[in-house]
C-alpha cells in the first residue's frame, strides 16, 4: 500500500471515529488527529 493510500485510509478511519463520537471535524482537524494516531485520538476524546 502506498503512503498516499494509507493516509487516505487513515483520514477516512479518523473521520468515521469523530462522526461516531458525535463530533464533526474540519480537514485541518482531521489531519491533526491522523498525525496523532488512532489510539492517542481515542484517549484524547475520552479524557480531554
């Protein structure tokens, strides 16, 4: 899998997580969360 495809997949996964958690996100916010990673983002959402 190429880096571009992985980033697109990560962005889609993060967008799904934020929608399911009840939050929307701008493209910039999505990019920030993708850079942090899934586990760190979940922790931040659960324990702000």
